[in-house]
C-alpha cells in the first residue's frame, strides 16, 4: 500500500473495515471475519465503544480478573484488574493472602494537589510583569468563576496561581503555575478549561495595561495544559510484620528472606536499570486497577516515573527496612485518579469495577491502587529472591503456550498436571505435547 487516503474518518464503519482489510492485510476475508467477531452482539453497547474514539473497527479485549482478599485499613476488598500478562493477578492475589494474616495494608493519602500551567512569552521588564500579575490575578480567578462554580460548591477549585520567571532557561518564557483540588474527578477537563480561561484573560488584560510598552502588551500564549507531574497528589501504602512471620520461604530463614527483600529494594534504589524493571512490576498492578476503573494509565505512568526520578536519579518507588525485629515495606507514589467523570461513568465495566470496590472516593481508590502496587512488588521480589521469576511465570503462561500450539481440552488438562512437576519452558511444552500426541 503506497497511496494515502483522504477523508478516512468520514467513511462508514463497513467502508473502513473493507479498506483496511483490502489494502493492508493479505487475507481479506479472514481479517474481516476476525474483526467482526469481536463486535458486541448488542448494537447499542457496540456503538458506545465505537464512539469512545475515532475510526473504531472493533474491540480489543483484555481479561478483567479479580484479586480477592486485599485487607486495606481493616476492610476487605476484591480488586478488579484488567491486564493481559498471565501472572499479574495471580501474584497480586497471592501477596494479598500473605499480608491478610499479617495485619494487611495500611494506607493514607499524603496530598491531592493537581497542577496546570499557562506557558507564555513576554518580552519586557520582569518587574512590570510581576506588578501586572498582582493586579490581574483576581481577574483571572473571576474569569473562570462559571467553570469552577460547581467544583467550589463541593469544596474543590483553584488553589493557587503563581507567576514563574523561566526566562533564565528559555528566552522570554514565563509561566502561570496553578494548583487545583478536583475532589473525586481526575480533573483533566476542569483544569484545562480553567487554564484556557486564565490564558485568554491574561492576554486580554495585558493589551490594555497602560504601564506596558506596546511590545510588553503583546503577551504570546504558547499553551495552557495540566501537568501529569503530580508529586503532591501522593499516597502511601505499607505492610509490616515481625521478621519471624516471614518464615517458610523456600529454604531461607525468616531473617535471611527479610534481608534479601531489603537488599533487592536497595539495588533498585541505586541502579536505574534495576529500578525501571522493579517499578515496571509495581505498575503491572497499578495499571491493571487503573484500566479496570476507567482511569488514565498513561497519565499515572508518566507521573509515577517522574516521581521516581524527582531527586535527579531514577530510583525505586518502594522502600524496605528491618527495624529491630520488624520488617517494613512501603510505597509512596503519585496517583491522580478519579471515580467520577471521564470513562468511569460511561464504560459499563468500569462502573461495575467501581461498584465491586464499594464505590470508592478518589482518595480511597488512590489507597487501594497503591496497595495493589505494593503487593505486586512484594510478589515479584519474593519470587526473584527465592525461586526466580520463571517458575511462577511459566506456570501461568502455560495455558497461553498450549492455546498457541492448538492443544485440545483434554491435552491441556493432561499437560497442566504434568507441568505441576516439571519446568514449563516453551520447548518443554512443545515436546511434551508432541510426545502426548505420538502416544495417542
Ligand atoms: C514482569 O512483568 C515484572 C518483573 O520483572 C518485575 C521485577 O523484576 O521486579 C517480574
């Protein structure tokens, strides 16, 4: 396919399907068959999904699983998780069960501040701009009054607007650095609307500010946009227990196991190569809850990794120590989440996921999600410092491999039993299936 297409978005869904199958796939009919197989039988539900984005062809399924037995601040939760990686839900559930008998997860929200910025160019005297800002600040706030009215009624709104001089780093560049409280909403639309309102008023007022020269009057707005760096929208989750309660791991003493976990975390603290993978394991759990509840995992990913690098070097999001005879393991992570607005109220599965979580507030969802991240990291480290990751991973991946090889129901049953006692590498599964078929 070499020719571009004009007006693709205006084609009907059937035309889009035909065009893509014909121009970009080798087996036209099979492509259409598979794409259509993933349509929902309920046309209204399918239309809802079609309208989430532009140019929808079909749906892309992810499994939605449950990790039960999460004891968080003395309440049991069953956690919905949407993820494709085979061992993630099993690992979360296993870690939850482990900590259930050791006091569970203790969590607290450390802050809920969101940030947005108006980036602009001003060519002139900074002192005059500072004076202008003092005059214009109440007008900016008044200008967005209709947007913030409802949010303010509920206790949220604009918390601060600060002028920041960035001209030392980029010629003539200044910012309005603004903070917001968006309560149970993730708040992206609210924040962006406020910022665009601030930008509009800033420009307008500058044009008539008599102390400015003609050049100074001409403020150039570059953009107004929220920041996904939310270091003060922060949550902490912790588990702790007497070191003795950690016995039973492989052939390790309880203290040896505790020390190995602490050392594994210390390695992630000092080595960015390890830290990235360590944190990726945390995000396995966090993203799965975020997806299941209709939140924005890209926003949270960006903010979490920025936080991991906030002191100038990328490091672990979790921490561990042995204090006397107590083992402590905790996470601090920024999580800008919502339980109202966006997809949370539109996607039927997100609504059910939130119902399963007992309709949490945004702050409760932050705490639940942080606990899952911590559990996921504990599960990964526990495997890594004892058996290695592959044993559990390959066990969970076995069904995928068997499905890929076209194993029948009875073949799967027999081979799952066989691999309870054998290591399930890809080649071992291939030859075990061959052997089984040769016997039949
Ligand atoms: C795999 O998805 C995640 C792990 O690599 C995390 C880790 O190494 O800590 C197992």
